[in-house]
C-alpha cells in the first residue's frame, strides 16, 4: 500500500536422482552402473526468506552495496550523488530522513 520494497531470497538446487540402478556380479556385489532414474523436474527452488523495507531504506541499502562493491575510497554519499545527478527528476527524497 505504501510502496514498500520486497526482496525475496531463494535457493536453487538440483534434485537428487530418484534411483541409481546397478547390476550385480556373480558374488552378489554391486557391479556396473546401468542408469539413473530422475524426477520429472531437475531443479528445486525454495524460498529462504523475504525482506520488506521502505523505498528509502531500499535506496540506502542499494547505495551502500554499490559503494562496497566499488571498493576503497567510494562512499555511500558518492554513489548517491551520482545517482541523484543522473536521475534527479525521478528521485524525490534522498538523504537522511529515515
């Protein structure tokens, strides 16, 4: 309703095969692998968690992440300044209001 920002985190993994089929040798021990019998769908996608925050908090988090990716000497404020100057017509409230 208020325009909150929702981020959901998922994990994807391959399903384990349904069965592994082997032949038996004359002593009754496992021998040659014949085939794997897999499930219909090979990938499972499971939601781990969801995070909801205001648009301002999402913006602040984004600038913090970008500054950390860019490395030493780049601050959140540097990133915010670049974004604000490039998109000033779209950004209403950047700053320390929250």
